[in-house]
């Protein structure tokens, strides 16, 4: 309610200011008319002054002529009586001229005064009529402003009623939202319990797998132990035979000169047999080693497949819960940048978001800052070539929303659960690092000689 009162007061103040401005405009118009009239009066006075100057000049010329005539009369006094008579006539004519000039000046002055008086009376009447019109205009404007203020008052009251109704609707909506929130919390609890049970079952399955692996290792160790024991026995038997042979050799040494030829033949035969036995033993050992390596390789491949399947399943579960970025991509990005690209990570952010004063806003999935670059990530559960190409526009406007990173170039990273080969080739051609679910949760899927493109917009 205090906010509505403040708004109403501010609107009334604005209306009063508009009324004062309109009144000031009317007063300014009357002042303009008065100044125009004063200018006209000044021009009239200037014309009268010019006429007076002309009259003064005429009087000066008449005086000059009269003086010239008087001089002529004085010079002609010495002349004859005819000249005296003519001088008298000239004097009479001069008097008549002066009288006519004086009467003309009086008549001219009277006519000018009457004209000026009439013009001033007409100007006075015009000003009075203008003043009346201004007063009528002010009254009409005041009545209009009064009506407008009354209408504004009614509109404000209607606005207040509408706001009260809107407040009631908001309260009802708040209640509905609280009920919805309770239902969401109950649903979330049920989902968490289900997820907890599933994780417990997964943990049990992993423990069973670990037990099977341990049993397999134990069986392999027992086999290897038996094989080593058999080998040890064979070596001991061989050693015994060698000792017996040495004894026989010592006994035969006495008869060596006589049976040397026979002994050499027997030794050659024995050596051949020994080599054959040794060769058979080496072949058997090689076969056993190959069988062991093949079994170990198969076990490792099965374990890697199960691990990849587990990672894919975890990615799908996270994607279903809307947390694929938080659970899979965000923890893997800094590790991949450090291990695969030898960059020192300074800062990492999950879903950084910024809104500009003009109304535009932007959100990126993951941002990682290193000493030299800014790594920007776009994650889609089912990514397409259009999504990869659209990411270029997102990179182009990055500095508009985060201008404090203006000096650092950008490297783009796209990630998903799975990438086919054609999409990996397309993303590499655009210069993006490609991440997908692999043996270590998220792996780099680019080729070995790939170099990421460095984006820097000015």
C-alpha cells in the first residue's frame, strides 16, 4: 500500500508540473506579444524622429533663405526706391512664408499626434483582447487539468483494486507452489532412495567381480607355483643325474684311454637327447606362457569392456537426472587438460552464467582457465553436427559476457556420451577437442596429430 500511495503522489506532482509548464507557456506568449508591440512603438518613434529631423532641415533652409534675402535687402537699400518697394514686398512674402511654414508644422504635428493616439488606442484594445483570450485559455486549461487529475485519481483507485486482486492471486499461487515443492521433495526422496538401492546393488556387483578377479589371480598363482615346483623338481632330478653322471665319469676316467671313443659317442647321443628334452621343455614353456598371456589379455579386455559399460551406464544415469555435466564432464575436464595438453589449471567453473543490461544472457556448461587459454565446453547427451557448428556462435559472443577474459584466446571442447567417426572428423575440422565416455570415464577421441583451433575475437 505505501508503494501505491508514493506512485499516486508522484503522478500528481508530474501533473502539477505539466500545468505549471502550460501556464508558463501562455505567459511566455503574452510576453512575446508585448515585446513585439514595444518594438512597433520604437519603430514608430523612430519614424516620428525622422519626420522631425526633416522639418528641422526645412526650417533651417527657410532661415538661410531669409537671411540671404535680408542681406540682399541691406545691399539694395542704397539702390533706388523701386528696390525698396521690392524689398518691402519680399519681406511681406517672407512673413507669409514663415506663417505658412508655422501653420504647416502645427497641422503636421497635430495629424501625427492624432495618428499616434489612434494607433496606441487600437494597440491597447488589442492587448486587452489578448489578455482576455489568455485568461479564458488558462481557465480552460485548468478545467482540463482538473478533469485529467480526477480521471487519474479514478484510474489509480482502479489500479489499486487490480493490484489487491493480483496480490490475492499471487498468494494463492504461492500456496500452490509450496504444495508443488512438497510434492517435488517427496519425489526427490523416493528417487534418492531408489538411486541409493541401485548404487548398493552396483557396489555388491563390483565386490563380486573383485572377488572373482581375486580367485582368478589365486588360481593363476597356484598354477604358476605348481609349474615352478615341477620345474624345481625337474632341475633337482637333473642335478641328481648330473651328480650321478659325474660319479660315473670319475669311475670311467680310469678307463678313459680304453673306452674314449665309445664314451665320445655316448656323450654325443646324450647331448642330442638333452637338447631334444630341453627344446621340448622350451616349447612346452612357450605354449604355457602364450596360453597364460592370452587368458590374461581376454580377462583384461572383458574387464575393460565392463568398465566402459559401467562408465556409459553412469553417464546415462547422470544424463537422465540432468547431471551429466556435473558428474561426468566437470570432474574430467581439468584432468584431461593437465594430462593430455600439459596445461596448468588456474580456475574451473560449472555452468557459468552472465546477463547483460540489454537483456541478453548466456550460460556455458564448463569453463576452465589455464595460464595460456580459456577452455569452453558444450555438452549434449545426443550431439549432432548442427550442435557442433552452433557452438562457434557461442564462442564468438563469449567476450561480450565475460570481458575480463579479453586477453586470453579460447579453445572449444565438445562432449557427449558417444561420437561416431564422421562427427569426430567434422569436429576436428572445425578445431574442437572431442570428449566421450571411455576407459577413464571421459577420454579424448581426437586423432594423435590433432591440434585444437585457437579462437580469439576482437
